[in-house]
């Protein structure tokens, strides 16, 4: 049994993106066509957007505090700020749709 068939048999979707640039992809077409795979990629993108925002806008890239507890607090504060910014922009989209 091939590796892709083993993955399909266990109902586990790989957490990698499918390569569509002409090279051989690690994700078979049968796996990439499932709804769960599509949802997984959407959630992965949403997580990556938040972490990217924290690195560029927030101060997570170059931490100015010492200790795991303080770094953890700084990370939580940055993620809370990202959620507030995201809520603001989602609210603006809904206001424009209502007009």
C-alpha cells in the first residue's frame, strides 16, 4: 500500500501545502480535493497572518524583556492587539456591506 493510500485510510490530512509549480508534490490530488484539507489550509493561513502581524507590527521579532513569563505576557498582549485590529477591520467590512 502506498503512503498516500495509508494517509487516506487513516483519515489524516497532511499539514503541508500542495506544490502546484510543476514539480512533484508531497500531497496527492486525492488528498488535496477533500474539504478537510481546504479548511486546514484556511486555518493555517489565519494563524500565520496573526504571527506575521506580531512580528512586523508588534514587538515579537526582537523581544526587549527577559524571562519566559514576561515574553509570554508580551506575546499574549500582541495577540490581543491583533484580534482587536482584526475585529475593527471586520466591522468596517460589515458596515460597507450594509450600505
